[in-house]
């Protein structure tokens, strides 16, 4: 099949993709020898009752339906070693004046195996080492982000270069990146003030089947540092360490994640923020499409108020899940977050509660 024929075939078959047999990673819409084009889509839809209470008084109460995210992905495999990917991400943003949604470029990268699975190159706007990896273990992103993403300690995608792979007969995995640092939703370039390079990494160990031991380290300015003389930047350097252990099979998994994050302004003698966070999570499948899951998260900012009374955030997520067929999932969810010493005010409290039906649909 010539390239022109391949493109015509891809265009025609893309319109009929929903009728094509699905498998992990999308559907194949065109092939040309070793080359292959796949497309995929995914969206999160929920109907929730949302309530915010501040110091015991109801502040906000809403009820409605929302499409939280919608993704479209195209992957082209040149051969078994090289591929490219483009993914768009639709996010609802009520602050936009004309339309209430915005479409971001989530991923746009080329990937190639330099030394088989041991050394794989990523170049472009790609995943950061931790968030997508933990989401793959947690498996319930459509209900809740993982802790490092929720707290904004890292972005899920950024512009840069990375190396990833597995060594020691698959017992050790790694992913290291050098990126612009600001993340895909606020990209910086060589023409903007935030032009330093951030370093992000994860090293994973798989000593026995089902067990993962993961260590993460990130440092950099997240696009706030200016390298241009006379151009001011906030120059806040963030340094994060985290460790996670999880165990499970195809039918269940439990995990625990511990994070330490410090933000410091250049030239300052004291830290801007010093946070300790922990997440405990788990899920299980019971058969016939039924399952359950839960999360507990706790975050403390030790610099606010005082060491004995830190600003604290505690979150609980509980859900019952049902998948009537492959790629379609519904969950009844209870999600509550309690804030203590909220806004750095001693004794101030806030509660956020969401109860509703969440769903994920993909192909």
C-alpha cells in the first residue's frame, strides 16, 4: 500500500472506527507493512451533587452533569522500534468568557528504541515519569487523580526529552526527563521568561510478581525562573521526593504513597512551603463486572500556622463500580475533603463533598 493510499484509507476508516474491533491502545485504522496507524478516544462523564461548607456554614451547593475530560489520540508506528503520538485533551473551564471548554495539546512526541527495551528515547511533549505510571496502577483516574497530580507537585505532561526502559531482566524500570517544567497546560518556550530546565525521575523495582517499589525525585522551577537579564521571575524552586509500594494482581491492587515537597524562593533564607503527604488506595474486582475502590489522602503544610497546628487536608474517596461491557464503566462515588486551619487561619475549617455517578467510556 502506497502512502497516498494509506492516507485515503485512514481517512475513510477513521469515520467508521467505532465499528472496528477494539483492543488496548485504540483501534487500527490503516496498515502498510510494518507501519500502523491507530486512533483512540476516551471521556469522563459525571453527574454529581457538590457542596462546600466553610466554618459550618454552607458556602456553595451545586448539582449537575459534566464532561470532566475528553481525549483523542492518534499513534503512528513506523516499525516495531519507532512511533509518534498526538493526544488532545478537552478540559471544562468555567472562567472562559465565550465557551466553557478548552482544548490542550496533551502529548506530541516521537519515541524510539535506542537499545531495545533497555533505552527508549522520548522527544517532545510527553508524559512525566510518575503520574501516568501511578494512574496505571490506580486505574480510577476518571474518579480521582493521584495525589501528586491533585496537589500540583508535578504536571502529567511537559515539553522536553526523556529516557526510559527496563533492565536487569525486567526487575528494574526507570524514566528520567529534562523538561521546561511548567507543564502542558502552561507551556513555556525558549522565548518566554521561564526558560530553565527541570529534572524529573522515577526508578521502579519489581522483586516478585505483583509487587512494585517506586522512588521518585523532581527538582526545578516549574517555568518560574528567568534566565534573561532584566526580566523578573518568581524563581520558586520545588524539590520533591516520593516513595510508593503496591501489590496486586489482575483482580485487585493496594498501594501506599509518601511524598515530601519543598518550595523555596531563590535568595530566601526560609522555605515558602514544606509539605508532607500520604495516600493509601486500593481496588478490587468481584466478577460479573462489579468492583469497589477507595482512597485516603492526607497533606500537611508544616510552615503554615505553626508546627503543632499545620494547615491540613484530609480526603476520603469510596466507590462501587460496574462495567456492563468492556470499555464502559460506571461508579457510584462518595468523595469528601476536610480542611483544617484553612487559608492559614487558625481554627478555620472547610469541607468539600461530592456524591454522584461517574463514568468512563473509551475505545
